């Protein structure tokens, strides 16, 4: 089966660092996913923080740099209650990133805010 990104996902991925673009252009070959966030402007970051979807204020999230050092990715079609799909997706993403020798961090491993869609490059802001 062949998958492809929607126009919106392609635009969002285009706001991300080229290493994230490289990883997720490969991921889409194996798993149907949607990019829900790449770069995040100040208003969107403050809203994410206020709603408990981020633990960082503007401009301290890796989503706030341009290009973004973080991306939020979900299995398609989206079912926020099916946690197993997020863990399965993580298995694919981590293998691809390791094969490409691009170190990433997954928000699913965090202690203070479990953020299953979140992947970021291991880089300082």
C-alpha cells in the first residue's frame, strides 16, 4: 500500500527542520500518518500551553523555532483513544530515525506530560 501526505500535512511538514522532513518522508512510505503541527507561532504556543497540550511557554518549545525542531504526528485516521496505534507508529519512526542516524526524542517517554504525537530533534534551541 502506498500512502501520501495531504496538502495540509505537506505544508506543516515543510515548516520543520530538514532532518524531520527526511524522517517523515520515509515514514509515510510505510504508515498512513497526518502531520498536525510543525512550526508554532506565539499565539498557538500560548494556547497549547493554556490547554495543557504543551509544558512550555513561547518561545521555549522546539516548535517555536523556524524551521521547527519538533513535529506532531498522528496515525491516520485519527483516533485519540487508540493509544496502541501511537505506540506502533513510534516503533516505525524510531527505527527509521535510527537507520538515518538522526537522533530524536519522543514525547511518549516524558514523565510530566505524555505527548504521544510529539517528536523532536536532539538539539538545543
